[in-house]
């Protein structure tokens, strides 16, 4: 997979950083990103499965992103590329 096959989508369910999700999306599965309105209709018990089916490769809360930036594992100015590189390092994508 290449960087251009992915997109960064930020999804907010509230005002708290833990309610803000940074999602690395596989554009080959969801060329327009994840349809949040459709996801809101999903049974909450199946939400992780629905995100995977919608092409979500990696999903981190705002708190997790802040922590990874402070540790130097992500770069704020290049968040999309940093998340892509993190997914490669973690073996989530090849």
C-alpha cells in the first residue's frame, strides 16, 4: 500500500479530545472517506467491525495522538504521513 492510497479523516463525536478520532482510511475501500451518518445508525456493539469494513486501517483518539506526538512517534505537521508510517512500523499495513 502507498501513502496516496490512504487519507486522514478526523471524526468528532464530542468536544473532549477522547471524543476526537484520527482515522487512517484506505481510499481503495472508501474513496470518499467514512460515511459518519451511516455509521451513526450502526449497532454500537459492532462499531469496530463497521469501521474495519469501511476501510479504517488505524484509529487513534485525540489523547493518543497527543501522547504519540509528545513521544516523537508522530509529527503534528505531517500527521497523515506520520500515521501511515506508524501503521507500517506496527505491521498494520505493508
